[in-house]
C-alpha cells in the first residue's frame, strides 16, 4: 500500500500540531497555577545560542502551513513572524491547524509532482515537492515541535510523550 502525499504532509502536521496545541494549553494552565510570567516563558531558551519558545512555535507553523504554501507557490524562505505573547502563539497554532484541516486530499496530492526552491540570502536550494516535504519540511517541523515541548517541560510543565504525539492514527 502506498501512502498519499496528503497523509505524509497534512496528516503528520495535524497530528503533531494538535499535540502542540494541547502542550501549550497544559503550559498555560501550569504557568497560571504557579504564577509564572508568560512573557518570560516565550523568551525561554534551552541554551543561550538557541532560539526561544516564540521561534520554536512559529517555526512549527512555518514548516507546516508555510511549507504547504511553498508547495503551492514553488518558493520557500526563512520564517518572518513578529514578536508576540504566549496566547498569540496558542492562537497561531489553532489557526494553523484550521487552515491545514481545510486543505483537501485532492489539492495536496496534486502538489506531489511539483518543485520548491528554498531561497535564503543569495542562495537557492531546489527540491522536488516530495523531497522538500520529506527531507526538509518534516524534519524541521518535528525538530521545532520537539524543542517547544522540551522548553515547556524544562519550565516544569507536567508533560509526557503522549502529549507530544497527539491523537495517533490507530486501527486497521
């Protein structure tokens, strides 16, 4: 059995974004109960030279919905998201989920044969649509989702792997 481009992209993005939405909500509840300043949380980093929670969450959006837009347009670039607070990151995650869920299987599967050029600085990196999704978008998406989870876990939010995974596709 082959797996559709829709399942590889939208299916993967939605599962982990739903998990991230839950992780962010657990974080909000934990921080409210413990009097933690959410502005501080948004600026939290694992280490000084690594990007903060804001960047991690916006990068999850960029490497999911932004990646789908790149598959549609043929061009992808670095993320550009203005600073915002914790509640706005939660809203962005929900909006990203809604936009991805609105995509039809047929429109995403039709993008599988396309091309995407990643433009950064003066460089251009050409990809087939499938290679862009499988070797660039999805790995970056998982990296930033994992790092957001790790930052909240480091801040004391009681999370486990099942929180990260979201609703798994079970059954046969």
